[in-house]
C-alpha cells in the first residue's frame, strides 16, 4: 500500500509540473509580459500563489481562483492527514493498553 501511495504521489507531482509548464506557455502566448515561471511548481504551493498574483496584476483584480483552490486542497489534505494520524495513534494506544500486564 505504501508503494501505491508513493507512486500516486509521484504521478500527481509530475502532472503538476507538466500542467504548470503548459500554463506558463499559454500565459506567454496570451501576452502576459512576465508569467510566473513553471519551475516554481517543484515547490508545490508556490506556483499557484505566484501565478495568481501575476495574473491578477495583468487581469485587473481577477485570477485568484487557482490560488484559493490550491490553498483549500492543502487545508483539506492536512485535516484528513491529521484525522487519520489521530485515529491511528488512538488505535495503537488501545492495542498497547490491552497487552499491558496488570501487576502482581
């Protein structure tokens, strides 16, 4: 299961980089003077924020949706990971307490 999750993580990371490059190319084609460089996508959350700031400056206050969508996705992912971790620790503690000797 671990290798499946890691493989999916790598695929999502690769897709993020490819789509960032395609977005960068499209913004340059549309005449955005200095589009946010796609290589920032290696730092995951940096690219959507930088891209939104650049596009907002060009589009006159519009274009923040990718930034808010990325932030929302990270918040949801963090919350789910925290819930899963809490449940896992509670399960481990419950199992460990069943195996503790009660004394003499």
